[in-house]
C-alpha cells in the first residue's frame, strides 16, 4: 500500500490570503489524496514541525531567514509563498522549491482602474517594508498611473525599526496623508495596511472617501467590514491557486515534475465598500455635504440639515452640489437611503417597515415610492427577486 503523503501547511490561518489557499489545498487533497495535513493555526510566524515528523512536502509562507534555512536543510519539496527579498535569494537556487506569487501588475491595474473610474486625478500608494510583493505592487501601480499622465505619491517607511511600531508610525503616516493633493485615490499593499491608512486618516481629520479613497488587496471580509469605514478591496483567486499549488507539490513529491515553477495569484474583482464609494470632488464643501449624508443615512435628515453642516447658504450649496455631483441634495439623500435599505433587505430578516425606519425613510410609504421609482418594484418584491437561493438561512437581525 502506498504511503500517505504528509504535508505541512505553514500558512497564516488568521487572514483570508492563507485561508483561501488552504481551501484549495484541502479540495485537492480530497479529490487526489488522501494527504495527511499538518496545520498550525496562527499568524505569519510559522516553523517546521519539530517532534518526529517525517514529512513528504511543504506549502509555506517563508517569513524569516531562519525558516528559509530550515526548509532548505530539510530537502523537502516545497511551494513557497510570496518570499521576501532575502528569503527569495536564499531559496531560489534549490530545484525542488517552487513559488506562488501575486500577479502584481494585474492587481495594481484593477485597483488603479477602480480609482480612475471614480474620477480621481491624484494617487498614492502605501506599502509594507521589506516585502517583495508590496514593492512589486507599488511599482506596478505607480507605472500604470504614470501611463495615464497622473502623479502618484509613495509613502516612505521609517528606517528605524522602533519608528515602525504603530504607535509611532501612525503620526508619521497621518502627516504624509495630510500633504497629499486632495482628493486622492490610494492603493494599500493589502487589507491590513489599508485599515491602518484609514486609522491614520481619522487621526489627521481627513474625510474618507471624499478626500482620500482607499482600496486594499485580499478582500479579507472580516478586516474590511471592521474597518471604519468598510474597506474596498481587490479579491484574489486564492482557492484556485491553492488547488494548483497542491497539484504542483504532488508532482514534486512524486518526481513527475522537476525544475523551478511559479504560480500566479490572479485578481478577480474589486469588492467596493464605503472607502471608495464616492465621485472625486475638489470642492471641500460638497465633500463635507456628501460625508454628512453618508454618515447620517439612518437618521431622518433633510436638506436643511445638510446645509447646516457646511455653513453655506442653501442656494449656494444646492447650486455647487448639483454642478459637482449631478444630483440634487434631496436626490442624494434618497439614493443613500435606498442603498442602505437594499443592504438591509438582502442581509437581514428585518420586516420591511423596520427597514424603512432603519434606512432613514421614517415610515414605509416614502420607501415604497423610492423603490418603485428606482427598481420598478416594491421592497418586498426586491427582497424576493435578489436574495440568493439560501435565503431561508437565518440572518442577522441587527446591523
């Protein structure tokens, strides 16, 4: 009887990038295995098993020179993920180590196009120090933006390790964000970095997304939804890549494949959330009005409340708002309420009357009128028509 391959998966389970790849590996193992899989739940700091583990192969994020040396010494067939500069140089000469690398050019282009579609003409990139994949995304994003004849600022990381501690770096990042030409569209290296950019914007008093719109990478739903505001992000085809990485490792372990191979992680789409839900506005008063409407959608606000938030006269604001946005203040309030009502109808089991109140309509009649004008159906019909097939699954009742 053939021995079952023993494969260690040294991947972070705390983030969607690692979890997505693991889903693909598990699917391959079920179809072509079985494999005996060893997983150590945790973050990025992983290490080889130490106690009587006779492994057949590895799929690992090489997070340190120490781990790179240990993997090289093991002699095991390995699929390495997104190794940094130093680890990449250490591993590259070894023939039975292949790599998974993000398609940085395609990812950066998707992020850039998303921001360009929203009318931005100034751009910025915030990366992660010592990460090869972050540097390649930076270069690809900057190159694509320059081809459109627009400027792109790049955040300069602190050199001292002590200055990269978030308590210190947040102030530095906030100062950099303040000096960016506004409005600006910013790409962050990944969702964790995007979340920190949003925190620094809050410290700096910068309106998101009206003054700086932010898009991350990985579409880690928990990280994105817990950000303030929720973070737009480029989703990646991780499960497919995990499956292909497992197939490649299978070939290395059985010696059907040799030599160096590289697998790309391709982007799928930009999942848009509130951090880029904007049309770029150079008029700060219009941006303030848009932010007020967005932040108070659930309250029964009116045009007078929006005007009061800016300090302008009603006539002046309405004229400038119409010129900049192409909609009246009243139309924008209704549009934002409709957006919230649709999410509540799709994502909760709240009664329609409760949705009307939670979306700022006050009562059912104006919401029904808005749905008929926008969707040519009632709110109940919208819910039935657009909810997925598993709509009977219990849903959260509070947002």
